[in-house]
């Protein structure tokens, strides 16, 4: 991630800025700005709290603040990045749509789980913009009563404590079930304008991690799929690898079990999955190579079998666009780029699996086996009408 302005601000400024804006001032006298009584020096718990002592002189660095390390770590993380698209997307509407708010605001998250006293399992109405993944998202006592998290496939996965938080927001928005339902009853290789690309959403780590057990990918008939990646204790939960505040993964603990010089270079598998025969590189390389092969085949299938070329552009929704004359440029109309509308069941399910795998930058550590299975099966399936011999390519499942 590129160095951002927020990581350059000094710690006291960070802390005080945070306390003033979010209002976490434990251990300090809390004065209310809006409360007329405040100017007379009496205490109040309402309004915008200040972390400053009752009397001066004082300087910011001298003010002792509880949990300052956690706050500073969190403040530099993506969860606190109020400028990110993930939190600014609704600025124009000035409110976050209820179905989106669960994961795009701490307030929405608390509403969804009923931690604010509302009905659990639903966000009751739009949530105001301006929120991030705040402290109270993970540190609400009520989270202990959340014993299961529902995944897009309908799976009710048992959780304990703060695990509920990561599992709720990093589960993606779709499952293989939605893909199966969309393509059911349609001829496999006939383009169908009713089919739209199904996007698994972003940072879908929990969906990857639970794998076939959560039904995250599209599962081909007659194939079995790896479930949750149990890995090895103690690396058995999100927070055993990710610092919950910086969100970073420390590499040192990995080295008790793995001989490698980076997470990306870790490999246990003794076979090559991507046809390169190279088993010295990290398993991540095999996943990346097969993902690239799959995307190439989605494109080849669109051109050669369907006769409607496709272009992928990861920066624009819905990512797959039409290129009717095959000149390599996305077709444009007055309304903007033309979304791809010649999906067949075969291309849709393969493109879905490709997007699911690549939507998780940590896929190789979260569930390498499941990733490789989804890619392989999708490649084999597209290979049929294309007449590609996957065995000859040296690919393995
Ligand atoms: C299950 C949780 C969840 C739900 C529900 C959800 N999102 Fe997200 N969304 C995420 C997560 C997690 C990310 C962060 C991905 C990243 O940037 O690392 C994200 C990222 C985004 C981004 C930023 C993508 C980018 O390019 O940076 C947009 C835009 C977005 N979501 C829109 C929506 C909309 C619109 C809805 C409702 C229709 C929605 N999301 C519902 C979890 C969710
Ligand atoms: C995404 C979830 C998440 C968010 C957001 C979050 N925390 Fe935490 N926090 C955790 C988890 C998980 C632990 C437990 C870590 C452990 O047991 O190793 C923790 C531990 C702590 C601890 C105890 C540290 C220790 O070593 O026992 C403090 C204090 C704390 N958090 C404060 C905060 C504050 C203040 C904020 C907001 C600035 C915050 N946290 C935001 C998940 C979160
Ligand atoms: C309320 C929803 C929510 C919860 C709860 C949540 N996250 Fe996130 N997470 C997000 C969003 C949204 C982003 C993207 C933010 C952005 O783009 O700045 C994100 C980003 C991340 C990232 C990417 C960091 C980066 O540098 O891009 C990691 C890693 C992560 N979360 C891990 C966790 C873990 C571990 C937990 C549980 C302790 C957790 N998250 C809980 C919503 C959530
Ligand atoms: C075995 C250790 C491990 C476990 C367990 C784990 N992760 Fe990861 N995670 C990683 C690694 C390694 C990366 C890749 C980091 C990199 O390449 O910089 C990663 C990447 C991520 C990312 C993408 C960060 C980015 O840069 O966009 C998110 C989000 C994430 N993990 C969330 C989670 C969640 C949520 C869980 C629990 C369901 C989890 N992780 C469990 C090791 C782990
Ligand atoms: C306690 C020992 C242990 C620790 C610590 C550990 N791992 Fe592992 N790791 C394993 C074992 C055992 C496997 C094989 C698991 C399996 O295939 O079911 C594995 C498999 C993997 C794989 C898949 C390799 C392949 O070729 O399929 C990756 C990637 C990985 N670990 C990453 C990490 C990262 C990143 C960390 C640190 C955040 C980590 N591991 C920490 C024991 C560990």
C-alpha cells in the first residue's frame, strides 16, 4: 500500500484529532462543547467530548491517553481511512443504503447485529455517512452474544467474540448458489442477455478461508471441494495472523514453520499446478498463473465460441465490457462503456470463479487448495468447447 498522508502525521496530533472527532476519551474529564453548562466547568457526557484536562497550561504531547498504541495503530490502518472509496462511496446520497451499511460503517455493523438495541440480522434504514470501522465495531460487549454469522450461501457459521466482526464484513456478497440459480435452465453455450456478471465483491477473505464449506465459489457438478483451511494451530483465526489494529501480517511467526523469505514465497506443495514444473516458487505464483490462464480462456471463449469479444477492466463496474468489433477497445455509447451482455452459463460461472479468487489478495494464505480447485475446474470447463487439452498444458488440480 502506498504511503499515505495519514501515516505521516505525528502521534499526538493523530490521537487528539481522533479523540475530538470520534469522542473516545476514557480516563479523561469529558466536557461537552454544545452544552452551555460546560463553559461553567461542570461535567457532561453529551456533545463532542474533549480530551484536554480541566485546567492548563498543557501541551498535546503531555496529555496521557489510554489505549494510545491501539488508537495509533488503528488510525493508520485501512479501517480508519475515512477518505477511502469504501467509506466515501455514498457521499453524494449523504446516506449509506441499508444493505451496504453493515460493512461500510461501524454504526451500520452495530445496527445489523442488533448491538444498538434494534432487531438483529437487518439494518433497519439508511445510515449516515462519515463512519469508518471504528473501535466499537469490534469492542462492543454485545458481540459476545453473536454466536453465528450468516454467509451469502445461507451457511450459519458459529463464531466466538470478535471473530464475528471480521466474518461479517469480509464474507463478500454472493456465493456459488447465486450463480447456479442465475444459469439454471439456460443452454450452456448460448448467449443470454438476461445474464449479468455476478460480482463477489471485495476483500472476501472470510469467504476464501471457509472455502467450499461456505459455498463461496461456483462448484462444478461431480467435483468435491476443499472446505475451511484449518492451516495449523496457532494460525487458525484472522487475528492470529493479522494484527487487529494495524491489520498487518507479521512474517516472523510464519518462519517457525515455513522456510521462505516472504509470505508470498511460502510453499508446501510438492507438485506444480500451473504447468511450469517449478516447485521452488511460492504457491501464490501457481494461483496467479492459473488465474491468468483462466482469464485468457474466458476471453478466447467469448471470441471463438460465442463470437462476442469481451474486455476486462478492473477499475470500472461491472468490470466486463463489450468489444463487438474485436478491436481491443471497449465499446462506448453516449451513456458510457457498454457492459458485456453476451454471457453464457459457461462463461459466467468461470468469470465468477476467476473474480472470487482474484478479489482476495491473501488467497494463497487463506485457502490455496480451494483457489486452485476453482481455477482448474473452470479452465477444464472452458477448455471443452475451445478444444484445449488441459492435461497437455500440465495443469494440476
Ligand atoms: C458483507 C460486507 C459488505 C457489504 C454488504 C457491502 N460491502 Fe462494499 N466492501 C466491503 C469490503 C470489506 C470492502 C473493502 C475492500 C477493500 O477496499 O479492501 C468493500 C469495498 C467497497 C467499495 C470500494 C471498492 C474499491 O474499489 O475500493 C465499494 C464502492 C463498495 N464496497 C460498494 C458497496 C455497495 C454499493 C454495497 C451495497 C449495495 C456494498 N458495498 C455492500 C464489504 C461489503
Ligand atoms: C477490526 C476490529 C478491531 C477494531 C476496529 C479495534 N480493535 Fe482493539 N482489539 C481487537 C482485537 C481482536 C483485540 C484482541 C487482540 C488480542 O487478544 O491479541 C483487540 C485488543 C485491544 C486492546 C487490548 C490490547 C491487549 O493487548 O490486550 C485494546 C486496549 C484495544 N483493542 C483498543 C482499541 C481501540 C481504542 C480501538 C479504536 C481506536 C480499537 N481497539 C479498534 C479488534 C479491534
Ligand atoms: C464493519 C466492517 C468491517 C469489519 C468488522 C472488519 N473489516 Fe476489515 N475492512 C473493512 C473495510 C470496509 C475495509 C476497506 C477499507 C478501506 O478501503 O480503507 C477493510 C480492510 C481490511 C484489510 C485490508 C487492509 C489494507 O491494507 O488494505 C484487512 C487486512 C482487514 N480489513 C482485516 C480485518 C480483520 C482481521 C477484521 C476482524 C478483526 C476486520 N477486518 C473487521 C470492513 C470491515
Ligand atoms: C495464515 C495467516 C492468515 C490468516 C489466518 C488470515 N490471513 Fe488474511 N492475509 C494473510 C496474508 C499473508 C495476506 C497477504 C498480505 C500481503 O500479501 O500483503 C492476507 C491478506 C488479507 C486481506 C487483503 C489485504 C490487502 O492488502 O488488501 C484481507 C482483507 C484479509 N487478509 C483478511 C483476513 C480475514 C478477515 C481473515 C479471517 C477470516 C484472515 N485474513 C485470515 C494471512 C492470513
Ligand atoms: C504452526 C506452524 C505454521 C505456522 C506458524 C504457519 N504455517 Fe503456513 N502452513 C503450515 C502447514 C502445516 C501447512 C500445510 C497445511 C495444509 O496443507 O493443510 C501450511 C500451509 C501454508 C500455505 C500453503 C502452501 C502450499 O504450498 O499449499 C501458505 C501459503 C502458508 N502456510 C502461509 C503461512 C503464513 C503467511 C504464515 C504466517 C502468517 C504461516 N503460514 C504460518 C504450518 C504453519
